[in-house]
């Protein structure tokens, strides 16, 4: 690792060889809040077909629910990053959990499209406050050498929220119904918020709290974080790796497996569970590779992108219904995008000093969610154009998924360009 990277990492984390028991406890509560955030985030994806009948929505309107949620999430990342640097993670995590609980409670009662959209906007706002705040806990409470692996563990354990949406939430939707399902999600969100307020702490006892930045310093931090090519490399890394996983998990994966491939709902839920398990298994390995080979992170990003694009190319070339083994391989390959996107946050951590890491992390987190919302919206438009009577056909899905190719091309170009700029800057600083 380059000298300047080592200096930044060492200042961003406590100078300890091992994390304390208190660190693991506080991190565990933060992860529990993130699990709930992922449950809220992905809950509408598994309820997409139910929402069509409840609200009488077309594919385009259905995509709008998730697009607005992601638009709010992405749009708030930089303001949330600035607030995180100022307020600390405890208040941000607790506030996010309570806002998401309010959104799910409103969705439980919604009977019309405007109310449901307002509910998903609340979910997106609360979700925006959660993940980067939990990453701040990791950076503050854990020694630098553990941060990449604990960051991956945070991301992969958070995917348990998708298991909760794919299995128990689906069971509630198909059993007691819409309102009990989303009402239960709201109750879990409320519990997460109360637990965060009671247990979380911003930093270990005795850690000096940096002074709150002035408005001028806030603006300078934002400009400096954006100007650094390492931050933009993190953004493009997040962009190119996360959108296939988000698009699949948040909106179109479940409808595609059921309507596009003819699977039973139970089988589709099983594949979504496989998606989560693949994320959880691959995450620690990606984290170890990042920790051991920090100067090869971009090659790992490009490799994950190539595997994902290749799996989709083979699946879409196969006339539906595809063999079950191929769909399982596709799900596993797409799942790699979750751990891959975490590499973007490692760029934010190593290329920025502690005082602007929240801001830099917020910038990075914009990338994948902007790409996701655009892909989700475009897929919805293609499905509307090719599916008569709001019945999503296999042929329509086959055409719709090809919109991903443009975003892979743009993302890879962004990674290659900013990697070149970051390496040039590192060489100039080392000379």
C-alpha cells in the first residue's frame, strides 16, 4: 500500500491490534439496524405483483415506486454524509430506523398510488441514513487492518434483511395479507430505532471528538472529496458493480423469475435466498482480497463486472424457460455485485482523511443507486412497451434486461479513467 494511504487509514481508525467486546456489541446493533433497512428496501420487490393488483398499476408506475425510493436515497447521500460528519452515527442510525418504520406503517394502510409512493419516499429517506452511518461505526471502533473485512461482514449480514423479505414477508403477504405484512415490518423498524438509541455510541470512551465543521469547511470538504480521483474511482466502482444486484433484488428479479421464467413463487423465493447466501459467502473472501492486495482492487472490480455481464449474456441467449441450474448460476453471479460494491467504500476510506470520510462515503454511495434507479425505470418502460394488458411476457423480460449493457459500458469506462487519474496522483505524491 502507498505511504499516503497508510497514513490516512491509520488516522481513521483506533490504534488497536484487536477490537474490543464493546466494539463488536455496538457493531452488532448497527448491523441489526442495517438488516431492518435492507428488509424495508427490498420489501416492495417481492410485493411487486401484489402491488399491481392492489393499486392497479402498470409496469412503469410499479417501477416508479422503487425509482423514487432510490432517487431519494441517492439524492440524500451527500447531505447525509455531511450530517454524519457533524452529528455522529448514533443519531443517524436511530433516526433512519424511525423514518423507515413510519414509511412502512403508511404503506400498510395505503390503498392508492400517491399514498404508497409517499410511503416509499420515507423508506428511501430513512434508508439513506443507515448504511454509511454503520460504516462510520466500523471505521471508528475497529483497527485499520480489520476494517475491510468487517465492512464486508456488515454488507453481507445486512442481506439477511432480504431473506426476511423473501420468506416471512412473502408468507405474510400470501397469508394474512398486505397490511399485516407491512405493519409487521414497521414494528421491526421501530424496535431497531429504539435499540440504536439505547446501545449505540459514536466513539470509544476517551476518543477526542473533532470539532464540528463550519459551513465553509463543510463546503470545502465536499469539493475536496469530489476532486480527489480516488473518491470518484469509488463512485464508479459502486456504480458498475451494484446496479445489477440492486435491480434484481429490489424490483425485477422476483417478477422475472415468476413471469419471465415460469417459476413457482416458492421456487423464486428460494433463488432469492440463494442470492443472499451467495452474497454472504463471497463477501469475506472479497474483503480479504481487498485487505491483502489494496493496489489490485480495481482488477477485482472489473473481474466481478465481467462475470456478471457474462452470466446475463448466456441466460438471455437461452430461450425461456432457462434450465434451473443456469438460473442458479445467474443468481450467484449477480450476487457478487454486493460485495464488489463495498470496494468503493474502501476507496473512500483510504483516499480521504477522517474529517471528510462521511462526505466521501456519501459520494461513493450515490453511484450504484443512481445506476440502479435508471436501470429499474428503463426496464419498466420496456416491459410496458412489449407486454400487452400488463401481463409481463418472457420475451418482454428478455429484451428489457439488455438495457444493462449500456450501464456496464459506462461504468467500466469510468473505472478505467479514474483509476488512471488516481495512479497518476499517487505517483506524483510519491515523487
